[in-house]
């Protein structure tokens, strides 16, 4: 797990660029899924490079985070960005 605490973080910059730039999404063959409902729907069909959650979600959602950790090896969460 990494904590993103700066807008200069590589993961933060990548996600920001993916959200803003279709050419970047096409080039990287990546996209961003926002929200737990969307994540649950799409997680059956795709693998993830990053799973980024807020610190508050991470702290209050132990059950969901545990399930995610079992399925994927790494969870990243944004902190103070």
C-alpha cells in the first residue's frame, strides 16, 4: 500500500491525466472507474493496476477492503491531496 500525499506523486499524476485526457487513456490502455457501485460492476471483467480509495473510506470499510486485498495484491489510497 502506498499513501498518496502529494499532487507530485506518479500515481496521482497518472490518474489525473487519465481522467482529463482520452488520448492518454487510449495510449496507456487504461481508464478510471469511480464509485463503489461501478467498481463492483466492473471488477468481474477487468483486472486493476491500482485501486485508489480515500483515507476515510479505507478506515470505515474494513470488510470491503479485506475482500479487495484478497483478490488484488495492492491497494493505494489518496491522503491529503
